């Protein structure tokens, strides 16, 4: 009984262990490279999509564009999610096995004066243990954190495009499941094991024949035959099938620079 109690106490302590640990500095490995060189040019386009809120979505103002490109030994997911109250530019770099190496995220509030200068930028270094987070706050100050939880094998982030990379690596058949550690960077970052399930394929009224995947047991996305996300259960759809006026585009508020920022 004492052994059981000790194990339960250890499990409880691990559960409530502080995951975000402020530090003075981090090991900086630099932008991922191939044989010491960052691949130049845009690379080979593997997929790209433009999705936005459809008639059934609660908010008709969400627009997302994303692309997947092969750049030498790396694969790069680049995305931009526009919403009038908050716009996010996002990049994840993967190795040849589609394991994530680095995440970059820039969050901008379009309604702020001088919005570009007040953007919050975060870079996540996934090649260290614990992984590192470098943050530039809206006031320009830089801070560092370590995030405990192990090495994530997939990324959940702003928008739906990044889920494509998890699906393309998992290669699930209908009915199959996969449970792996993932990092979710949509709000307060967390690393935890999450189950991905491929549901039966279906004929969608707007998108045609789609593959259906659920993660967290509640979030469902639809993909094409290449496992590229083209919509979700909440109401995001391919731009070309949405019979609603497109929201006005939101400015970039400055160059996108994942290599040299924050």
C-alpha cells in the first residue's frame, strides 16, 4: 500500500510540476540548415491552400492561407491566419522524417497604432531538452523560457494548415489511431500526448470526397487525398466553395522574417 501511495503522489507531483520555467538565456542553435547552410530560395511547392469561414461558421471573418515547401533536406509549413482582432504569421520547419525542429509565430493586433512594431514574436527551439522559447514582447523586450514535457512529434498551432503535416507523417488508414506527444502553441504552450483518429471517408456537401481526422477527441478536420487540410467541422471551407464576400485583406505590418527574429 505504501508503494502504491508513493506512486500516486509521484504522479500527482509530475502532473502539477511547473512546465514553463523562465531562464536568463537559451542555447541558440540557429535556423535549421542542411549541412550547415540554410537552403536558399522558396523551394519546391508541395501544397498550398486558401481556406476561410463558410456560412455555418460562427465568425465569418477568418481567412487562412498556407503552403508546404521542400527546401533541401527540410520541409517548411508557412501560414497566415487573418482575423480583424488578431492576425498570426506562422512557420514550422521539419526534418526529412517530418519531425518538427523549430516554430516561429508572429501575432499582430491590426487595430493598434503602429501595429507592426507592437507585434509579439515567439521562436520555439524543439531540438533541445527542455525545448526553448524566445519571446519578443509588444514593448520590444526579450525574454526566455524553457518548456518541459519532452520532445514533441507534431505541432498544433494557429489555423488548420499545420495539421496537414501531422497527418502526412502519420499516414493513417480509416479506423486507425495514433497517440504521440504534440506541442500546442495556440494559447499557453503545452506539450502532451494527444490521440489522432482517422474516421471513415465521407462525401462532404461542399468539399466532395474528403478524409476525416479527429484530434483531442473534439476537433475535426477534412483533407484531400494528399492529407492537406481543406476545411473543418467548425465551418472553415476552401475559398473557392464559399458563397460569401471575402473579408478585406489585412496588411502585413512589416516583413515576415522567421530566420532573424525575434
